């Protein structure tokens, strides 16, 4: 399978994996920071086992200089992002959080163009607009969006994610190793905050840890093969997966769902066909 096709397939898998994540997070009754810390711990334990079995631990011994970058990936992509999300959603709403964090694709375009030299085509912009418009229809269902204080914190979440992705793209490690180090450093950074705010364990953290481990391995495998901006566009419809699961379980299906899912599908199929390019 061609490198581009493999990257696209991995990004599509990531969209489905992360689409299930909101359903799992919603079941968590514990302190969000404690939940994040335990989830990162479980993910890192699973991934360290994978590294030992596959013999990939030698990557770290052979390239110790990459640990600084891996720490920054854990700091930005896991610790800072979770802190901003946890406090932001408490001062806002679930709807605002779902929509604002999907602005990740806009940050991706800017940072990919500036820092990675990627070419952002008009077609990719068009397909991304279709996806975002579809998500707005599906999530808002014709309601207006009410601004909240926590929205500014929520806006930092996709920025932290994308900064971490840019740094991860440059690390001299394989996707499983990057995911392992990100979760390890993320856990170590989140643990003191979890202790201060109330250490609690929820069984949901096990499911979230599995999602984080699988999702990040798939995601880093994708952005190692295709442009970060393209991969982010493909994974943008992830919230629609959770909504689709809810509809299959008996929730109402409206005209907003129908039009929104159509726009999301068309945008995603279009983005898949855009070749990854660098600026000349």
C-alpha cells in the first residue's frame, strides 16, 4: 500500500477511535484531572509493554536527544491540553467544547504552513469548510451558540494539540515510541495536579487509556506519512461518530443530522483525495 494511502487509512481509523472517546469521558464520575492522569498511566503501561515486546526501546537508547522533544509533546499535547479542557468545559458547555475544539483544523493549517512547510490547497480548505459546517449543523441542531468564559480556555486546547503534533512529527522515534513517551510524561505532569485536586480512580480510565494508546499510535503513524493538515482534516469529523452511535442507540434523527452528516461525508471523502504536498 502506498505511503499516502496508508496515512489516510490510519487517519480514518483515528477518527473512529477518537469518535468513541466522548462517550467514555461522559461516563467518568471522578475528578477530570485525576481521570486524565490515570488514563495516561494506563496508556503508558500498555505502550511500554508493546515497546518491550517489539524491541523498540532501543530507539530511546540510541536517540536520547529526542527525549526533550518528547517531554514537550507530553507537556503540550497531554498535560496542558487536559488542564485547559477540564477547566474550560466547567466554565462553558459541552456543545461549546465540541465545536471549539474542532477549530483544531484551523490551527493545523497555520502551524503546518509556518513550521512544516506544508502546502494548504484551496481544495483542502473547501473540504474542511464543508466538514466544519456539517459539524455545526449536527451539534447545534439549529440552536444559537452562547459565549462563555471558559471558551478562551477551550480555544487553547486545539492549539496545544497541534503544537504537540508539530513537535511529534520531527521526533526521531516510531509512532508507538512517541505515544509511549507522550503518555509517560503526561502522567508525570498531571499526577501532582490530580493529587492536589483530589485523587480518584474511575474504571472509565481503563477504557480511556485504551483509546489514548490505540488512538495515538494510529495518529502518529498517520502524520509520519501524510501532511499534518490533511490528517487533521480527515480526523475532524470524530465527534460525528459519537453522535452517530447515539442515533443508532435510539436517539432522534433530525434534518440537521441528515444535512450535517452529508456535508461531513462529502468533505471527508474530498479531503482523502487531496495529495500531501510541501510548499515549493
